[in-house]
C-alpha cells in the first residue's frame, strides 16, 4: 500500500484493506487534480460520502467552497430554487432574491448525494451546467456562469432508472465520466472486525465507558452477517451495544439478539408481477409444500414411465425393468414383488403383459384402478400426516382468499383444476 493511500485513510478515518476499497480510494486520488465529473456508485451506508471529500481535498479547489446537497431530501417544488437560486417574486414566498448552491459554490465542489432522485425538469438544468457551466435562476431570464466541480453519488440502479424513464441517459453519461464503485460491507469480511474495534474505541471514549470486545465465536458470527445497512448499520450497532450492554464481553448469543442471522429458506426470486410469492405462516408449512411438490413430480414420473412401457412395441419386461418398477411403485419397506404381483392390466389374450398407468390419489397411499394381486405391506407412521397438513393448507388458503379458488390455487402453487379435485377429495365444498 502506498504512503499516499495510507495517509488518506488516516486523515479521513477510513478502516480496511479490502482490494476493491483501496481501488476506489486510489481512483479518487488520481482524478482529484482534474475537473472531470465523478459518479460514485454503492449501496446505502457504504461510505460514499468519503470519495467527494477526498477529491475536493486533493484538488486545486480545496480552498474554495465544498457543498453537500442531498437531492432526495429536498421537495420537488423547491429543488430548482435551492440549486440555482430565485428572483424576488418568482413564486409565492419569494420575498427576496436568493443565491443557489451553484452560485455560492463557484470555484469549488458540489457533492450531489442521491442524484438518482432528481426530478426530470431539474435534470435538464443540471445537464446544461455540466455542458456549458450556464444556469438561470428561477423567475429570471438572465444567464449566469459558474465554475463548479460536480461529484455525484447514488444507490439507485441507474440503467434501470434510464429504462423506466426516471433518469436522462445523456445526463448519466455526463456525470459518469469516471465511475467509482464502493464495495458493500458483506464483501469486506476481513474489515468487519477492524471496523467494530474502531467504533468500540470511539464510543467508549465518547460515553466514557469501557470498550466492547468480541469473543472468538462472536467474531466469526459478525463476519458472516450480511449487513444490509453496511458500515452505517455496524456503527449504529456498536453505539447501541456500548450504551445498553453491561457486560463488555460480547458473546454470540448476545450478538444474535441485535442482528439475528437470516434464514436461508427457499423463496421466489424475480417472480412475475402477476405471480405472488407464497405466503406461509411457518417454516413447517413451507417444508410440507415442498414435499407435496416433490410427490406430485414423482407421480408424474410414474405416469410417464407407464405410458412409455405401454406404447413401446416390445412389451416383454426384463428382470432389471421389473426391479425398477418394483422400487417405483412400492414403499421402501415393501417386500420384493413377484411376476404375478406386478401391476398388470387385464389382458384379453392373457399372453402379453402390459404395465398399468396408475391413477394417483393424494394421501399416504397410492391407489390404482384395475389392479390384480397386489402384495403390499402398509406402513403408516402416525407422526407424519402429510394428507392432514395438505388439507389444512388448502383450508387456510381458501379462508384467506374468502373462497376465491383462483387466488388460493396461485398461493398453493397448483392449478385451479388440481385444487378443485382436492376440494372434492377432502369434502371441502363451500
């Protein structure tokens, strides 16, 4: 690591040695002497605000004004006045002429935080400033000039915002002359403990209390947490624990009370707008739903296998095929099926055996029509009643959607036809 980079980290209190973080800081140092615009990309809370400070402090404008504007915090009706100023009488309440940020910051740097939240009308004005340095106050026809370095930042997906018509493409490419990406904290696992210790020391000094220490298990836990709020969330966590907790040794159990580890249950990703994600009351119900789906897939496979055997020209079954059929159509604890106990259709000629296509009925046991001589030992554990749970899921879905079968079927992930069949099967007619 270069001395210049380490000096920047020390000056601004930046902790961490993650390569992507170092690369972002190095790019900020490289572009600082120029006047080109910079766009900082990163999730909320990753520390994007350090980049414009570094750029301004390392540029020839460092003795001129540095102004931070949160574009998402200014109402749409007044943001033009805030940025470019207004003339007296330009609108109701404009009792005097006012300078805007671009006029006040002439010769310096403006940091436009959350630039993706700018209204389209303001984006047109900003584009003109970037291209020619010209702007007009609200209510004025006089063109003014300004010499301002613009650094912008956003946590918005800019390409999607452009496609949705919420951000001008030409403005994006003017701002994005140089793009600096700030990595999220979950990718900087090696830096998380360092940041925790830094914040613990700072808040211990601020509140005049002993600093917090993480036990080894807690270190592993915190380094594997995703931190959706990034560095800001970690800082708030340490401050809260410093004030609230009496014991200075932080255990895994205590840490889990503040940041519970996320569950990794199956979920629908990028589902279509017309398809709602299934909403179940408990993890057990989700697991039952998965089991039902797997059972339906197996039943479909059984039917397909039977159709293939029925329709092929050579209907003689080899011993290997019989063993496969025996495994598919019988439970694991069932005895081997003999030739006479295979699932045959009644054949008029009584010479060519044909494997039956079974009709599956939801529940513990598979039921087949026209079956001859079936030797099966039933084994029904009372502790696992999938049929009852399936019935309960259907009842809950119907009650939740007030009997609307189409919505209940969508929630259960089955077709309306299947739902109708199961309603008749369980005698659930309204």
